[in-house]
């Protein structure tokens, strides 16, 4: 089986990680894996794991991308893949327009994956046009079928994202050297209870609610510190967050770590993780599962797919969206007492890969 996956680029992100994971799963199972993207920092890992990368920029949000349709059709006819799998809207449009004019008897099967809660319009409707559509959670499936009623529910399959438990082992032991370096870089964390808040610094991730939680928690105690992990992709929202922090006089409780590659260690060193998305719902919320796999409790708004993951692994962490004081109270209680048992994680990488490959095989069998 030969599978081509198409996405805008191979930088950091959930879509990119899912692409690499499926690509490696294909290679490990003896199949041929090709990924088309504009390139990025993850290309080296992709090729190291045995896939072939084709550098091709068809993911920019520009109508000029449509001039690539005929060329991409010719490339597909030359490559003759069994499956072409798209994970983002603009590449999906280019691929679909190329694919639909190919000979139905010989063209590849067309698969899409809905990774996010896209705006409801004709542009986003492309993600429902796959012969099979993968939704990364029940939340994503419901969103797709509710907002795009033309999509046939029978062709939508939920394949939850998954993590490798060996990569995020329960009760992971930190190295003294790593911890000493963290203390050197961020001396304000010494002897403090630690809150981890991962995610890009954007309005919808809940950073302004985080400031409110910290202000409420500081009314109860002062022995804590927040590690904000992630960067501001547009360089605009961080200043607003920092202004909000200054207005409540809470600067001493925050350290901004930027983008990090040592998330396992940061989960393990933390006493609790927060997730406070309440506007644009998370389609899956990988950080919740990763952190709980390590054994660190997560408190978060029961909104979107975070409701799914917390319900399955750590129901005690669920809070109604917007209930800032309740979040602060739960965090304070977790600082002082043993947390309720984190349940077994059902969202594992091996199951995600097996389900995806099974979908490919089933689709080919129907051809």
C-alpha cells in the first residue's frame, strides 16, 4: 500500500505530529509513505523514520494555490498512490480538485481528517468531502455533522489522537541536572507549587482566564508559580496577557518559557496542569492526555474534546467553563492533598495508527 499525506508544512503542531506518527506506522507495517508539504523542521525526522518527503507549497491560504491543481493531478497520475490523505483546508482543495478529474477506476482513494473546529463556510466544507472522513474526537465529529449537514454520517469515523505511554511514562523521574537548570533559568519557582499552562499564546487558549485564576488563588495562598509554555505566533496577544497580569499585580507568579521540547519533564515537575479553552473548542487536546499519562492531575474547563479526555481519564478535573473560582479552589486543594487516581489512558498511539491503517485497508477493499 502506498499512501500520500498532504499538509501545509512540517513545523511543530498536532497536525504535523499526527502526520509523522501515521507515516512511521505505515513504514513499520511495510507500506510506502510519502508526505507532501512546504518543508519545515520535522522533515529530517520524517525521512529518518523511512518516509519520502516531497517539498511542494500548496498550503498557503491564497487563490494562487489553485494554479497547482493541474500539476498536482499529473504528479498523482505518475506516483499512483493507493491513498491520498489530506489534513488541512487549502491542500485539501488543491488535492480534491485534482483528484475529482482523474479516472475513477485508477485514481487513489481520498481521505480527509478534521483536526480542528474550522469556521463554518464553503472553504471549510472541503474537509467533509473525503470518501472517508476521520474526526479526531467525538466532539470533532459532532461539530462536522452539525455544521455541515451535507456530510454523510456513514463515512465519518472517529479515530482519537493518541500518545505513546512509553514517551510519557507514569511517575517519570526527573534528572537532577535538568531540574537544576530549570531553577537557574527561572529562580522564582524555587520551593513553589507549580502550575503548568501549555499552549500557543492566543486568545482562545484561555490565558486571560488563567490570569483571573491566579488572582483568585493568590487570595488564598502565595506558595505557587505558573509556567506558561508556548509562544505568541502573531506577536500580538502576549502584550495583552502581560498587561492583564500587571493590572492584578500578579507578575511574581508567572514565568513565560516560550516553546519547549521538554514537555515530559515540565509535566512531571508540575503539581497540576490547567486547560482553560472556552471559546473555540479543542478538537482533541493532546497536552491533557500527555500530562495525565505522566500522572500529573489536570484541571480544566469541560468544553470541547477536553470534556472527553478528562471524563475518560480524570473526571475530578472537570470544571464548568468560566468558573474561575472553582478552578482556583480545585488547584489549591490539589496542592494540599493527594489527587484522585488518574485512570488508565485509552488514547494511545498504537490504537490510533492501527485504526487509521485499518480504514485505509477497508477503503481499498471497497474499490
